[in-house]
C-alpha cells in the first residue's frame, strides 16, 4: 500500500509541475494584423504570346 501511495504522489506532483511549467513558460507573442496593405503587383502588362508556326505541306 505505501508503494501505491508513493507512485500516486510522485505522478500527481509531476503532472502539477508540468502544468505549471506549461502555464508560465509559453512565449507571449503580439500578433499585428495589417490588412490595409495593398498587394504588390510585379507585372502590370500581360502578354498573349501565340507562337504561330507555318508548317510545310506534306503532300499526303
């Protein structure tokens, strides 16, 4: 019986220590949302490039 009590106490203290560490060790980051930014346009012109190849008649 004392061994079961010892194991229970050790596990419960480890769980409590783990929860305390989790609570106080998290990095608190500030999220800045800037939605007002305009999108960056890299190319303003669109080229419709059609390669027209003139094929020779095959005579078949």
